[in-house]
């Protein structure tokens, strides 16, 4: 009796990120944008993670990582495992390495934040997000205030 139920693990009531997780992800998102701007010119296209779910390394471009993190932040669930297409391992660095690269580079002026928020917005747009979703997302992660109102928006 109830043996079958054991196989159906109840979904953990984990959909809502707590504030700490949210802040960490938000920081990651900003870090990824910074890394992209620092490392892309050096031929580094993204980062590589070992994924315990798939038992393999996932190569993620900066843009892919950005949209994955954004999804995680806005949906509260893990994004799809969507590795980069035929990655060249030489073009990817480990996340730890990348984070180490950022040491000493993590104090952001509000102007830099505005720039980063703008880049995140355009990356998400490129990933197919609707403008309203992007705005909503930035508001939820507290980056909307960072975007300076730029005149000359064409409508809506
Ligand atoms: Zn995976």
C-alpha cells in the first residue's frame, strides 16, 4: 500500500527562490555580463560546467548562460540543459576560473551597472524574450532602476 507513491517524489516546494539565492543568481548574472565583456575579446566564448544530472560537461556561451540564469531567476526552476553547439573546449573556461578572474573586479559603479543591465536586456531580447518580459525580469531582480532612461524610445 502506497509503494507506488514512493516513486513519485513530491516536488519540493522550491519554486520560490529565497532572497539569498536570488541575490546570488543576480550577482552571477552581472558577473556573466562582465566576464563576457572581458573575455570575449580574448576569444573565450563561455564557460564549462560539470553537470551532475547529465554526467557530462556543459559548454555554455555567455549569452546562453545569461538567459539560463535569467530563466532561473524569473521561473525559479532549472533551465533546460542546452549545451552550446559543437563547442571548442579551448574557447571555454571553467566557472571557478572565471570567478577568480573577477576577483578584484566586483565593485560596480552605478553607471557600469546600468550598462550591464542594458546588455542583459539586449542579450535576453536576442534570446527571444519579449520586451515586456525583459522589463519585468529586470524589475524583479532589481536591475530596472539601474537602467537610465534613454530618450528617443520609439513608442510604447
Ligand atoms: Zn545537464
